[in-house]
C-alpha cells in the first residue's frame, strides 16, 4: 500500500477521513503565551470555593506587593547591623556552603540525585549533600512538575527555611509548565507563586546543568551582599510572559 510521505502537504485525507490542509508558514513555531498573572484555580468551586486571596499558595504575592512579610518578622535579624566588610565574608562563606533541600516532584528529581552521586560529585563545588529538613537548608531546588495541589505544601517548606534562602527552578515543567503548558492542574512556572533566583531549563536538564546553575547561584549570593532588603518576597515571574 502506497503511503504519502507528506499527507498534509499533499492535501490528502487523514486517518479519520478529514481533509488535511497544508501547514501555514510558522504554524509550528508559534509560541504558547500564558497571561502573566498569579496562579488561580481553574474551577472557582475548587478548594472549598476559596478565592485566590485565601489560598495558602498565593499569599506570597500579597506579601510581595504590600511588604507585609517584612514587618517584625526578623527576615534578616542581626544581619541588618553587620558592617559591609563583614557582609563580604559572610556571603563568601554562604556561596561556598550551599545546602539544598531534598525535594523532588517529578522526573527531574532523578537528574538532581545524579548530580550528588560520585560520578558528578556536586559536593566538590561547595554544595553539600541534600538535607531532609527545611530548617537545615538554604536552597530549595524545585525539580519537576508543580501541580496545584502540591503548591501549598511546597510554599510551606519554603517558609520553614531560615533566611537567607534561595530557590532554583529545575526543568521546563518547573520553569514554565513544560509539556503541561495550559494544563488546569499544573502551575505554569513556580515563579507565579514564589520567588525564583536561578532557572535551569531542560527536559530534563543534565546533572551538569544543575551544577552550573548552582555555581551561578553562588555568584549571585556574592553579588547580592548588603542588598538583602531588595530581594522579592512574592512571585518573580518576568514581565511580558
């Protein structure tokens, strides 16, 4: 049986008998753009009908816009009165002793675990073995797809981590929704519900990519010394995305 190599280009019929028109120029390269807004449930009756303001995975947006999270909460504590020269020493120590939180959501977690094995050995770059407690970690590596149900527990882990702390988005699903773009059950990028410092794209990114991202985070820690008050509390989704 003869089979056309380009059924759409030839104007033939598909398996269902429908006519297949030729591809329009640029049809396959048109980007999918999701409005730049904080995450909201697709079903207004979900989560007992609570509005976005009452959901635990959206309150960081309110903190970021009103600075309510900076009032009498000891975000930086005694770091506010330490001289600038001491800041240089503290940030040099922090940038070479990053302690990631053991938190994997999907397939990217395998690459994250591989980065800590003897073959890749991210420990040699000053990134200590993953901690199992958020209270002993200062880097949250979100590796995998963040569903709407998991958004609340993830933010709870983030808020249990002591300051200063940083967040790394690992993988396309974490960065922008990935293959689940426009899915009702997936947050279209974790920067819509919490702050993100470093993005590591890929599906999934290799362990070397995560290590490079962590090295960039170490440089970011040193560059931000003395400017902790400028760091965002709420979501950091870029404009025009």
